[in-house]
């Protein structure tokens, strides 16, 4: 984050006599008075003086970045020009640098996971909705293959689930009425799926067939899921999470 005034004084490499005197004050008393801190802040507002503070921590990480990420390089340029960054700029740049590091650690896979099912959080479901132009957030997914893994995320191929349970196969809400428990899908989600809802028990099998057809029409999706977004992973391939 933005380096505090005491650290900036201790790391100062310039020739400003006042700041250098403040180094002695910190060494002798362990801190600065409010007036001294304010005076140092006013001096370091000068771009030339701010650039003479030795960078530490996250700022040093940004200044030493050698990757190709355009956003990080833009922030790095501002740091080189002004000698400092806002807290938001630091957080955003470090986040992108960490993504680069994780990507370098990525392991390509081709592991079948037929029969495995994952339950993801709403943020991931929202991403799938937007990516595949769906009218709902898919939360429960049947996995067909694991294709890549990093320390923080897993890349899957999979489809909307065809497994039945006590919750809606789309939104994961508990099924309560008779027809939804028969079909495994709530009325609203059925509408979002484009499947006509049943009005009689005898229509349950036909509904099921239409739902299965719709799942195949939507087809296989490929998507990254942050490990923190995986609520449940049922099956055998979950052992892959232990790779990192």
C-alpha cells in the first residue's frame, strides 16, 4: 500500500536537509511530531522528492514488474513518473500481478470427470449467464472434464445438471410444490429454460425429455471457477484440488 511517512523518511535517498534531519529524529525518538510529519508530507508532494524515496513492499513489486500486462505497466509508468500511487492503484496492480503469477503456475489437464457435479456461487453463475446468453444463473453443473488448474482456480467443461434432487436444478432453491418436486425444476426456472411447465402429473416424463433436450441444445460450456466459488464438488476428480 502507500508507504507511511516514517518509512518514506527512513527510505529517503535525496539531499533535502530537512528530511535528512528527520531521519536523525526518528532514529533518536522513534517517531515524528505531527508538525514534522506535515512538513515532510508537503516536501514529498514534490514529484522530484517523492521519487527519491526507496520503494518497499507492494510498490517495489510494481516497480520491478517485467510482464506484458498493459494495465500494470501503465501503473508502473505512473509510479516511475510520480514516485507514488494511490491505495486503489496499488491494490489493482498487485491483483493483476498475482494473476500473472498464477497463470505461470497453470497446469494443463485433460481429466475426464463424468458423473462429477459442482455447485458454484452466484458470481460464477452470473458469469456463465452472460457468457452463454442464458436467462438464469446456472448454479449446479455436471462436469465432463477438467482442463486446467492454477493455485486459485479450476477450468471445467460441463453442462447443466440432469441430476434430480430436492432443489431446483437451475437456481438451487428448495423445491416445495408437488410439480416442482416431480420435475426437479421450479416454474420460473422452467420458463427461463424455455420448457413448458406441467399442469398434471402425467406430463412429468414429457417435461423431463424436453428439459434434457434443452440441456443438449445449450451444450457443453467451458469456464473457469475460482476455488473460493466452488461450494460443493461431488465426485472423484475433486482430488485435483490437492495439486496446489
